[in-house]
C-alpha cells in the first residue's frame, strides 16, 4: 500500500501550476487533499474534477500573507479528516527587476508571500503534527535558492531563506516530523506573470523556452511523501536536462 494513500495533505498556491498538478497527482494516488489559493473559483473547478475522478478534495480561499487564513485551512483539514499529515508550502511570486529600480513594494510582497507565508504555514501546522507525533512539511524553494542572477536578487534571497528555514526546522523537529525542500528549475507556471519590468519579463520568456511541465515537480513531491516514515528526503532539485542554471 502506498505511503500516500489516505494521507491528509494541505497545498497552498493550489489554483494553478505546480500546486494544481500536485493536487491532482496526489489525489490520484489516494491522498485527501485540501487546497488553498486566492482564486477560489479555480479551486472549486479543480476539486470538482478530483471528485469526478473518484478522489477526495476540499478547498478554501487562502492568502498566505494572512496568518489567520493558514490557521483556518489547517482547522478545515482537521474538521474534515481529523488530522494533517503533510503541508506543502507552494505559494510564491516572482516579480523580477534590478535593484536600482527600487520596486520596494514588490520586494515587500515577495518577502510576505515567499518567506512569511512559509513561516505562517509552519506555525499553523507544526503544533498539530507535534501532537500527532507525525507529519511532513514540504517547502517549495527554487534553483534561485542555490544561485543568484541579475534581476532576481530579492527573489533569490527569499528562496535562500526558504532553504535555511527548512534546514533549521529539520534539525529542530527531528524524529517524528519530516522536512523536505523541493527546488524547481524553470517550470511551466504562472509565476512569471507577476513580473512588471519589461526587460526582465522578456528575459524570462526566453529562459522559459526550456520549461519542464508542472507534473515533473509533482512527481518529485509524490516521491518525497511516499517514502517510508523513517526516510526523510531532505532536498530535491528538479530542472530541465538542457538547463545551464
């Protein structure tokens, strides 16, 4: 029997891209998925599809910059399924620009979503997992969490932070709770839609010609979850074979 079957899994940023692909794949493998994102209409459609295919899914509108909303989606999972086995902190944004453009509001938004959103997810789920004496937290970083490139300084800083937070959490929780970082390379998603700088947007369009499908990342997440409970896949980097970055 798969170690995914029957697990209650919360996914943030689940309305498109990696989050949506992961929700669909985990549900097909028997997980009970609880989806959160700002676009509730998209979540409703995904949940209906999963239900039609015989899966089990719930959804709730979610803005990860609001700590109370992450607490609420954890409470939803508990009320529907009595537990939380996995939290996938997937929500993220990437409005690239050079630092000298001083897009401070975009910097703030990246910090709020990419770092604080992860922390708020941890704060909501960790007490439940500690009480259960089991669980797994999967944080989505990026190849930008391993190397820095022009226009991506702040984005990369947030993803380096995700790696640091994840490693610190892994060392602290030990034993009962697994912690995994998934670092995607260029992947088909709506992530680049938040880029307001024209030059950075054009550069990303060129870079994204090598994109791998979101399902490739979903497979990596599935792999990390399905390992025996005593095996923690701490980090996975997934990128196009032809990619230099």
